C-alpha cells in the first residue's frame, strides 16, 4: 500500500515556494538601486495592507553599494517594517530576479557581500506565519522605483555643492532598525555607543547588523576580534 503523502510544512515554514494569494496577506513592493554599481545607493519599500491601503513607505539613501546589496537592504527594510507592525502574512514583490530566486533557493548566493544579508533576510522571513516572494516586471513596481530614484536624486542635489570623496572601503550600508516611523522619513537617530559585528574581507569591514548613520557622518570604530564564523 502506498503511504500517504506527508502533510504540508508547519506554521511559519512555508517560505520560498510560489506565493499563495491569501486575502489576509500584506504586500510589500521593494526596490534598490546603485548609480555606478558600486556607487551611491538607496532602497525603497511600499507596504500595503490586505485591502491595498498603504501602511508604510520609505525611500532612503544609505551610502555606497552595489545594486544587489541595495536590493537586499530593501528586502530587509520591508521585513523589519512588517514585523514591527505585527504583520503575520507577507508577500514581497520585487523586480530583482536575482534577489527573488536566491530567496526561493533557486539560485546560489555566491557573493561574500550578499551572504550575510541573505542569511538575515531568511531568518526574518521565518518569523512570519506565511511568507512568499515573487518577481514582477519593473512597470508593476513603479511606486518603489520612484521612491528609490527620488532618494538618489535628493542626495545628488545635496552633495553637488561639495566635492565629496568616495568611501575608501566598500562598507555594506545600514539596514533599517526594526522600529520605523509610519511616514516616509530620511531622518535617522544615532546612538552614542553601538556594538555591532562585522566581517572583514578584501580590505573592508562588512557589518552583519543594522546601522543607523547619516551620509558623511564620522564615527569611531573599536575593533574586538571574536574569531571566525
């Protein structure tokens, strides 16, 4: 007698398959962009409730990074925003095929810069009762695309009057904190002392956690080795 098929994955584990059209799911449109790749980079999120109403949106410049890093920061920002609002079911829509396929497990994450971001995104995604991610054409992601370009345009205008030197080391830019304002905002607060882990590779420190820094801000870094891993 043929054994019965196993039941579906338990609560919170059905993460990376084809998205189910659940009426109660929130939807987050995300986008990330870099002008120069690497170059000035920004991310954007538009989080909609089950009825389509916008509950949160943001477009934020965060420093120098590649397009793919910016896409992951958009994803992490969306996951943080949804989690901080008590969202249980979330569908992410992105026009980045690489990001979507990597989150679905269909593409390997070969970049050392993307691995810690991918791991963090997966961990956050597992905190939802239902999570899915799907690829959409760019024209279906127009609101997030407009927000990310507006953030880059405003940053370009604000720095056009000074000859700012590029960052010497390609530090991965900060992901947003879990608690964010409900209205779009580019003003961030900075703690006087923050401890954060980072990975050193190819002459650069790559933070493994969230930072909250304004462009051009000077910080002091104290190095404490914690071993590999």
